[in-house]
C-alpha cells in the first residue's frame, strides 16, 4: 500500500484503470484466468503456461484465447496485431509496419521479421523540400506523400506461413467480430481523437470513420463500429494476405494516392516484401541479448549501450542512483551520436553493425566517459566503429506453453499515422516517410538528427527506433520486452534490462521505476517526474541538463522466473493488460 501511495496521482489513477480492465474478462463472461489487479502495480502477473502483454486489454484477451485453444505464440501475435488495428487505431495497424522477433522453442533459433514500410519507387531524396530547400512538414507528416508502402499484412503473413499453426482465416475472426460489432469507446480513445481532431478531420473518410456524423467525438462507452475495416478483414480472410497487395484493396489505395498527390503505385504494393533477417546479438553479464537489425536502430544501440555499461559497476552503484544514471546517460549520449551518422537501411548501405555492437568499440567509448562529469554533447560527435567492423508505436510480448516467443513492435509513426483512411477500406495509413532524414542535419518530428545513411531513396526502408527485444538465459527465454515512444523506447528497453539484471527488480517494479532518456542532441537529460529530486540535483551538479519528461515509453514485458512466467504492462499509458493462464 505504501508503495502505491508514493506513486504520482497519474499512476494511481492508471492503477485503478488496470483494476477495471482486470474485471473485463469477468464482465465479458470469458473463461480466462486473469490475475491482474490493483495491488499488482508492483507485483507482476504470474502464470505457468502462456502469457500475453499488450497495450490494449481486449487484444491481450484475444491473444490468450488463441493460446488456450492450442495456437502458438505466432498465431496469437497475428490475432493480437489485427485486433489492435480495431481497438488501438492510433498505433495498431494494417496500414503501417513493424518488427517481430520470433524465438522457436524446438530449435532454439531466434529470427527477426522486418515488415517495415518502404519508400515508393518514385520517391526521391529531396521530395520533402520546398522551393527554398526547407522541409515541408505537411508533406512529410500528413499527406499521401508521407505514406510508406505498408508492410504489416505481409509481415504477419510471413510469420504465419513460416511458424504459425492455426489456419490464417481463423486468426482473422476476432478482428472481424470486433470491427463488425464495434468496440466500446474508452477514455484513451476519446482523448486521442480529441487531440488529433484537426489532423484527422482534414480527410473526410477519416472523419467519417472515427467521428460521429456531425464531427464530434464519441463519448466513453458508446460503440465505434468499423464496417469497412471488417469488410477488409473478411477479404483478407477469404482471399488471403496477397489481397492487400494486389486486387481491389490495392486498387483502392492507389486510386486514392493518384487523386491526392501521392506516388505509391500498384507496382509498389505488388513488389512489397517482408523479410526474415538475422537478429543482432550481444551478451550482457552472461545473458544473450537479441534485437532487431537495421533498418531498426534499436537493437544495435541497446546492445551497444549494454556493452558500454557492462564494464561499469552498475549493480553496486545502486538502482536509479545518480552515479548509475550518470553512466547510463553517457552511454545513451554516445550511442545516439552514432545513430545520427551510421544507421539506415542495411540493404542500401553498409551499416557497421558488428563494429557498433563490438565489445572493443564499447570499451573505447567507455574510456571517454568521466565518472563524475557529464560530457557536453557539443564536444562529442559520432564515433568511428569501423576499425572493429569485420565485414506513436505499440509493443506486445507473447510466450506460449512450448516456450515459443514473439516480441513485436508495430507503428503507424504518429498517433493515427498520416491520418488518412483509404475510402471504402477502413485502412488507416502510416506516415513513416517522416522517419527518413528529409534533409541532412534537420531533426525529424522526434528531434532526431539523421544523415546521408538515412536519406530518402526509392524502395528504401526508413530508419526506426523500434526495439522488440529478447533476452535469453542459458539459451532459454528470460526477458521479452519492448515499448513505443520513438527514440525514447530504446532507453525504456535498455532500462528494463538493467533494472532486472543489475538490480534484481521484479518485472512490475522494473516497469514502474522512473525512467530517463538522452539522445545526444538536444543535450538534455529527460527524466520522469517521479525520479527523486535529490538525484536530479546530483545529476545537475555533474553537468547534466536535466528536464522533466511526462513519461518515457510504455513497456509490455514478460520475465521468466523460477516460480513461473511473470509479466507487467506499463501503467504510463492507459488500457494495457498482461494476462497469463
Ligand atoms: N515510427 C517511429 C519509429 O519507427 O521509430
């Protein structure tokens, strides 16, 4: 109880929401054992067989239902992602893209599925610059030109074809039902629709889809029915995933693009491919860490930062102490400086992955860290890893009874992406082109600097921060985690790993612990409001420019412990739920 009281009122409010969500299966009459409750804010959900942690309660419940009826983690992932399209449209999607790590219990193998959007074939490096050479934010963020070729359906289809066990058609059914019958509008939904009203009203079909006929926002508890989306799901169920990329759905997407100044073509859709890649790998204090390779920057930099920190006595310096946070900040500063120069789509340039993730390079960077003094970002640039070179988003985590794992992060980029719903389909499109560097040296919407490596080019994938992560212990799943939050999600994932491995926090404590984020430029150490003020002062005395951040990330994590599976959904954003059985 004391612990709960010490949290900010927001977290207490959200804990209340968690309690209400905990009642959801009971209200729905479902046969699921849900052991999440208010007192669980600092105690994880505990289960023995399988577990799903996602940002939205109904989607989590659907995932557990799939597991309970004999589907594996990959089947559950397909159903959860499709359900999120209905229940969490600001991030869940079939019009965006993402990254999925899959670990297979039988072979012990881990693979990375890249279903990131691609730039259309007619895209060019200066397509977002106006006559004066300035970046045109509207084109980049809320225009048909901002849309990358969607990868989600191709990614889910590839995961399912390669590793799924239940029929594809069956996995579409929960999403069809949800979209057809409608979902009760939540406070979170109302909030995001109010916040996004101006952008979303710009497009008549989006306004028609998500708002009442008079343009007002639905009230909490009213039903939002998505008939066109249900029809699209039915087409995908009956005709298979290729129906998204060829045929009527594709024609509707392209017709809209052509009549509104877009450049995406039928060829772009037909040529889109999700790709199975080798994950990036690292080790941290005896654990094996798997992350997403480029075009994600997350996997590389989580491993790079862990390598830097491995040589420092983080465990002894104490959980969230000023000394620990100083070291973590300096690791973040150096990794994000490298991100600005070296990261992009590996299919288009040589990203120095093995250099960036090498222990030797980390040691070189570690030597530049002063133990008591912040490095000024202006005194630091991207490093040179080559000598060591041998050659608004949402996350869910799933583990099944056999020990198969999915760690999946997916995004439309902004909340509701470009804000464009394709007429007659219910498909909400991403604005992932914003993740390219529209102009070298000009920060994107997340304040991230990028360079040549991430310039726009035809068919290229824009750089991402998404970092679905899997940590193994002795080759077996240990921690499954990930988060939304643009570049801040990389920090959230790093901190989850450190909180658990270095400080022995349980997964709920780790999830609730105050977070920090530094991305090199701007030279600001963002800390959450409930980081101890004394610690903030000590960090400032070391030269860090500390600013208060509202919240950093929203992790959905599962941790395997000797007593069983434990899991926790982040209370920073409402509506999330972890459930096990
Ligand atoms: N859309 C944000 C990212 O991919 O990092």
